[in-house]
């Protein structure tokens, strides 16, 4: 009977322990930011025991019961444990436990949280096309980060602390390059919600050069012509020799089907000043030259002297019966135009009618 009573007491004590174990508070561990974290980041662990306040908290690393102590990088405040400047050696499982201030009650051991610390990702900058580049061209700068996503990409020039461009896309495009865009460029990625940035990328020097200069050469000693005249021009480009074609412009308008270095163009039928310019094109970079400065050509109308100035009325003695005198001015005028020759012949006929013997003498001489 005595043995049965002792057995009953043991059984009741065991059941009491089971009940006590079931009512022990539970501890819950959380970590911010979530893994993976990068070297240098701060990591915050929070241990929570519901319905209990003013408890003391213990922190453990890996599968040991050795409590973590405050240090240069570790700090504790209430239910918070902070690692400043995470390093690779901090990668491990972490767990916590709450304890009453009297030490008579402890919580269950918390869930374990794994901290993974990785090195900051590297960023790499590429530029297409590569230097040298030329004014007017388009350049694409790409910032590549080897791990994760959700980066904000920032591009810097020279020693500036402010980015010249930033985007959630990893490309930076510069249109219509000019000399101002030349310089040293580099990039990096940032994650604003983590206060984290990558290592700075490699730097690339962007050298911007002017396009080759083209020049129009007028292959005549004069710059004044008559309308309808043919004018010979040449497009000279000192740099490079493999120009595939040349584009010509008259008063800013392209001349169709004119693509040679040396060209001959016909001036329009309207008097005025015509400005010619050219540029070169090639398949390799630079794909074109600068458009040359314009060369001006003046086209004037052709003039014909009136008949009164060719045969003055005050000089009838130049025309005798049946004979035209060898007057030098008259001969030069006859050469000018068939119209002038016809006018002179008609004048001789009229003069012969007045003298009465012109036509007869003229026919006899012709015989």
C-alpha cells in the first residue's frame, strides 16, 4: 500500500512537470534584413515572448549554449540584438531565449534563423561603341551587377559625388555626342531600402572627337557664271581615304544622283547665288564627315545688245553699193549672233533699194 502511494505521488509530479512545460512561454526570433545580407550591412535580431514584459534575453549562435556577449560589433538592448558591419564570419544559425528577471522562469528556445553574409557585388561598366567616339554619334553605357536585382543604377563622371544619370534600368544612352560628354565614367548600384551600394565599377574614359572636316573646291578661277553653265566642283576630306560616297547639297537641298568626289553640275536657268556643300560617307566609323562650309557661285543672265547699237544711223558710209566694208566693229558684231547677221543683211537690202544699184551689184559680185 505504501508503494502504491509513492507511485501515485511520482505520477502526479510527472504530470505537473508536463503541465508546467506546456505553459512555458514561447520565444520567437526575427531578423532584418533577410538573408542574404552583404558585408558591411547592419543586421537586427528581435526576440519576442508574448504576454511577458521586462524579461532578460539571451542570444546564441550555432548549436551552442554559449551566450553571445556585447563587443565592438555586437550590441544588446532589451529584446534586440544588433550586428554592425556584418562579415563572413557572422554567417550562422542564431536563436534566443527569454528569462524572467528572477531567473525562476525561462521561455522555450526560439526558432533558429540563418544569417548568410556575402560579399558586396561587383559592378562592371561597358561602353558601346568604344573610344574614340565622334560628335553626333550615340553611346550606350551598360552597368552590369553580378547578383540580385532591384538595383538603382547610377552613373558618375569624373570625381563628381552626384550621379549624371540614374535609372532602374542598367543602360545609360547619350544621344548626339559633343565634346562636353568626354571624360571618365563609372557606375554602381544602390538599394535604397537597404542603404546598400555595390563596389564602384571600373572606369572608362570616353574620348569624343570631331568628325572629319570636308571642303568644297571650285575648280574654276572665277565664281561668276552664266545661267545654264556647267560648274566643276571637288569635295576634299583630309582624314581617311576610304569614303564610299559623297553627298552634295545646293542651297541646303540634296542633289540627287550626285555621289562622286569630283562632280560637274549645271547651274539653274534662274539668275542668283547658289551655295554648294558636301559631306563624305563610309561604312566604318566615323560613318560620315562634317558637312562642309558652302561655296557660293553667282549665275547671271546672258545679255544681247540691241540693233541700234550695232548699226548706228549716223554711219551710212559703211554700206556702199554692192559692198560691205571690212569694219572691225561690224565684223565682231556679226560673229556674236545669227540674229545680228540677219539684221545686217536686211539693212544692206534696204540701203540698196534707196541707191538703186545695191542688189544688182551684190548679185554680180556673187556670180
